[in-house]
C-alpha cells in the first residue's frame, strides 16, 4: 500500500485535515516542509507536479529526477485539531506558525523560499537561511 493511500485511510477519507507535512528524500536525507488546511490534497498536488517534471521547487525536482519516486517519503509531522481550523484567520495563522516552527527547528534543505508570513512569525528563519547561503 502506498504511503499516500495509507495517509488517506488513516485520515478517514482523502487526507483532508490541516497540518504540517514533510517530503523526505531517503537517499540524501533532505526534506521539504509545508503546511496546508488540506494536507492530502496538497501532497497529491506536489506528487502530480513532481511526476510531470513541473514542481515549483527546482532542487526538489532535480533530486526527484535523479533518485526517483521510490526514494521519497511523505510524512505528516503535525495534525492540527479541527477546532483550530474552523475560522480562516485561525487556520492561516495556526498553519503558518506550526510550519515556521518546524522549518526553524529542522532547517530543511528543500525549503528555499521563506515567505513574508514565515518571516513575520519567525524572523530567525530568514537569518538562518542567509547564514547558510553565505
């Protein structure tokens, strides 16, 4: 059974819950961390783009092309309670705060763009990115 199918079965449907997820490259231990109010949908969106050689993250796409789909794993890092996701404002801030926390802690190699939202919630992310690039 594929990991995506297991994710969908575990969530009672199509993986439609809010939370933070990771795409992990087992060949080089690099990862991408993201957040969505619909994790299953977002992971399927990443998978479709990678398979079509059209992913927005060129580093991730290059490694996908090099190592192949079997080298990657999809993981839910944190599942947010449905009550937090009821209002759009709470959902937005909760998802981005959780995502920023994991990006700050794990410093994932594939997260190459730091949005203004992340910078607002976790300024140290921008600084650590600049230090690593410099």
